[in-house]
C-alpha cells in the first residue's frame, strides 16, 4: 500500500503523532518481533537546547479525550543527532523529525543541522499550545518568516503542523504559497482544566476534537492542492474513511496509542477486512 505524501514515499498512509512514540524507536523495542505497519515515524519535537517541559501535573483525562501540557520535553539537538538519530535511521520506515525554535535563526539552525544529518522530512511544530507566549501560527508575520527562511535554505521536505481553530484555511493557503510540502491538521486544541482547585491550560486531543478537525480538513482541501495529513481522534478505520472523504491522504494516530500502542495494526486489519468484504460482495 505504497503512498506518496509530502514528497516522501510511504509504505502505508499511517503515522504516529509527534510525542506519542517518544523519539521514534521505543515502539519497535516494545513490539520486538511484531511488524508495525507505520508508513513513517514522527519523533517528539526537538529543540535546540534540552527542555524539561512543564512541571507536573501534565496529563489529564477528559471526557472522550486527553488534555496534555507536557511542554516539549526533549534531549536537545546535540544529543538527538549524536545519540538518538543513528538508531532512528535503522528503522524500516522514514523518519519525520518534529522541530521547534524560539526564533527564525534557531529554527534555521535546527533544520540545517538535521538536513546535514540526512533527515528525510521535517515537521514544523508551529502550533503547540503548551508553551509560554503566543502560539507561532497566531503571529502570521513570524510564522511566514520562519517558513520562508527554512524553505529558502533547506531542500528537505517541510511539513507544517497547524491547529484546526486558528484560521486554518487562510494559514494553509499562505503556507502553500511559501512552498511547504504538506499540512498536518491538527495539533491539540487549546483548552483548560480544573485539577484539584487549580486551573491548568493545555491541549485537548482524542475523539472529542474529531468533528472540529474534520471540518478544518475539508475546508483546507477545498483551497489548497498540497497533501494534508489528518490528526484528531483517529482510532478506527471508520475515522480514516471520514478524513479521507474530507480530503486527507495520510492519517496521524495519537491519543489512541495511549490505550492501544499498536493501534496502527488494528486499523490496518480493519481496512483489509473491509476491502476483503467488499471484494466478496462484488464477486
């Protein structure tokens, strides 16, 4: 089931959401001996310097979803390139490296060094709601400056992760003009939760956001021609069909992995069973 997406060739249209599979190799160790049917693996977001992320609590259960405020905890670029990336390159599928910078020059340094290290694609995390300060995509001038700087300097495929609530259609149209290769919609949706008498801000994921993301994907598809990956509440092949109908051609699985770490195989099996039933009925 080879598919072309975002200037990469994938063995399937399924990817894990950034952060849900750590640096990308952990799941293969957990399921040693099991063939995981990912088309590519997306790493957790990498920053120039190491980040500890937000102080606990950082994960909350929500009705029909999960709220997180992890805050991009990661080892930093040096350790990633020297220690993590060599192991990632041994995987049987392409790796999409999620990145975040504090300013355009930092974005460029991260992207350039990863390009030199032979990254196959970069996912620009321009929409994380769990950081101090404004989400990058809400500052259209800053967002455009980052993407333009990277596109002019990097030949590696650039995917941009946006959210479904901050003018996703207009933003996607602008990003296409700037030369990005794919849109990933959506990041977690900004929200808040009361935990033990204190309000925490974070991002909502899971089935609760699917109707919002589905609408955004459909509207984006009507305005742009580059590839779209849907991310929001995918836990079954029925969800994949919905997003495919809306115009997505790749499907990012996140919250479902917390319950079922090999959810991709379950979805792939559902897909194969449906194709088989359809073939039998036609016969």
